[in-house]
């Protein structure tokens, strides 16, 4: 969502489950309804189902947390985001996933 809509990491960390409309595939950020790509919406629905069934929800009801329900760190490098997109080899970042797969 950071790349698709230009949402800052700081704003992404604040999104709560109540801001996600799983039926219509919208997410509300700062009062704006953003239509999610169908694949991303389905992925969030699966995450939501997992989170609620396994009681991994954070106390603040945040959408983006780690596997233990803890909020992402205040800086991007502590969120695990760089690990999702690539890995370091010989001092440079190697592409692991192409963004189109996520969309």
C-alpha cells in the first residue's frame, strides 16, 4: 500500500481492522476510502481470518503487526518490510518478490 497509494510507513502503522471493509475491498486512511486490488483484498481477508481465529490481535486492534500481535516498530527496518522484498547478498539487495505478484 505504501507503493500503490503513497501511504507513509507512519500512517500504515496506525491503520486498524475497523478501517478495512472486507466486503467491498476498501481501506480507510485519514478519511479517504482506498479501493484495494482484488488480490490484496483477499490476502487481507485471509490475514484477518487468521488473526481473529488465533487471537493474534494487538491490543490497539492494529491491522499491521508482527506474528505475535505486536505493533510494527517505529522505523521501517524494524518492521521486517525489507525482508519481504529482498535479501542482502554481497552488500546489495537482491529482489525476492516482484511487486506485481502482490497486486
